C-alpha cells in the first residue's frame, strides 16, 4: 500500500522509509499522520468486498492499513471485530432511541489497545527489529506484551509501579521484561523513549509511533460496517444501502493521551475520503475532571496543551500532558463534537449501571464514556433520535479494586437452606 507521513504541526511530508517516528523539526512533538492514496485503495477493495470477508478481525481492513503484507506480518491473535450491541436498557432510561455500545473489552488482552499493538507489532516484523518497547499506564503494555508473545518478539514494558495489579499480572504472564517505574505515566514515557534511543529498541509509545493511531482507526471501520449489519437498525438515510457503510451521528469515547479519539477520527476521514460514509460523526471526548488537559485546551479554544497534575481513579486516562493532545483537540473541534469532564464518583457509578443495564463490565476509564453520555443528555447536547455509539474501551476485570467499591456486598451465610430463606429475595 502506498502511503507517506505528514507532520500534524508543520505539514512537512516524509517518505515512511526515511522517518520512523516523529517530524525531525520539532523534537519529539511532531506527531505524524499517515496519508494514503485513496484512488489506489478504491481500485483494490470495496465495502462489499470487505463485508464479504470471513476474516473477523482488524485484518479484514488490511488494504486500509500502512503495512506491506499483513498476511505475513500480523501476529496470530484475534484483535478487533468486537461486538456492537444495541442498547436494551440504558438508552430507554436516557430517552435515546438509537444507542449502541461497542465492547472493546472483548479484545485478546481485554482493551482497545490491542488494535494499536497489533499493527505496531506487524510493522516491527516488517522492519525486522529485535526488541520492541512501550511505556503504558497498563493496557497498552498488556496489549504489547500479548501481541509480542504471539509474534515471539521480546518486549520491554515501562509502567508506573502503581498500575492496577491485574494489568501488571498480564505484563508478567506474557513474558515481557517489566520495568515498574517509581514515578507516574509521564515519567515512564520519558524513560521508555530514552531507553529506546539508547538501545535501538523499536518504540510503540502512543502517538510517537505513527502507527498506533492507524491500528486504533479500525474501530471506526467496524462501527460503520456493523451499523449496517446490526439488523435492528433502520438503514434509511444511512450509508448507501450495500455500497457504503453507515456512520453514526456521534461517538462517545474517553480521552487520556487522546490517541484513541485521534484514531477514531482518522478512520472516519479515511472512509469519508473513499466515499464509503456520507458524513463524519461528531466526536465526544470525555475526560476525568482530574485529568482534563484536552478539555481545558478545547474550552479555551486553543491547541496549546497545558500540563495538569493528573489524579483520577480511571488510571488508563490519567495523563499530565496528553501525548496526542493537539490531534485530540482537533478531532473534537473539526467534527463539531464537544469535550466534557466527569468526576471520579460519576465514573465509578457508571460501572454497575453498565453492568446491570447492558451486561457489559467496564473498567473506570471505559465507564467514563458512559458517564459522559449521561452528562451530555442532561445538558441537552444530544437529540433523542440520534444514532449514538458509546465506546467501551477496557474490561472491568482489569481493575477489580475500583469495581468492588461500587459492586455492593455479598451475603455471608451458613450452608443451610434456612439461612437462604432468611434472605429471601
Ligand atoms: C488508553 C485507554 C483510554 C484512552 O485512550 P487515549 O488514547 O489515552 O486517549 C481509554 N480507556 C482505556 C480502557 C484505555 O486503556
Ligand atoms: Zn513538523
């Protein structure tokens, strides 16, 4: 596939063979977009061809990914094609008639991050690198550890030593070298970058590696394809009935570094450029009140991201300086969406609501998107008949300490029927 890289800050363009990570003109901040030749893609594939594919993973979109030949380089784990459920309960409670939940906790290491790590590991194999590394709050590392294990590639992962135990267990069990950094995520990022430069390890750091966003964009492809496939959705006015796919009106997603929302936006722009969708959904970025650098910049009408001192129960979206902040602010501004913040209490309360209403168990950073949707409805930001997708980015088993705070109590009883009778429902 023909593609080249373009700086999001100065617009300089590069051959992907010459630049591996960022635009050399701005130190480590010149995040690069991948630019495709859409005519060439349209000559090779079509929505129908993809929808006929029996490959139920992100690799069904191989022709839209910046890789030479995923059939040779893709690690053998099923990433993507996660379920998108039509809401049974919470939509009604909120007065929304077309609400969907896309459950990315159903990925192999139980978070959205598998999409990025799968594409970056495939790229690493193409490049023939020996060792791959990343910094992570936990999920990106777990995803890299799992996909590197699948590809038999050694990985070195840097996480804050305070990461939830389940995430650290994932890193260790897949056999990565695990560096438990006595510091926060931002310090782990800086250390990983320095180690990558010193030792020549291939660096997956979010946004610094241009292909994380390319992996994450596959979620938008799935959303638009699955909206057509979801039988309960009226196709009227959406997609092109068999020729194209259906874009929702809005997508709610939690934002930490801003790479997921940037990835969703990139996927939508790819589809719009190909003419496979006829509108770009409004992107709704939800941040924790205690980690709201993107929200602050958007609110102030600037792209200048000012560091915060991030503190939130939602560890996966805790970032002092978002690594993909500029693009994340643009994604919301240019799609006509909005940023909202929610409190830790609202984030935690959303976990049992999702579990009891839709039977989806979300970690705090994932329930954040639903907490934001509730707030948006309250503020009158959405119309009742809009088609809305709420991205659930990670599984609740990742952080049971948080879940147990809001799960309620079990009933301790003697092993007798009398004891059960005493607690009749
Ligand atoms: C990483 C992550 C996010 C946020 O993605 P960013 O690219 O950092 O904005 C949200 N939810 C979960 C579960 C994550 O792991
Ligand atoms: Zn540049």
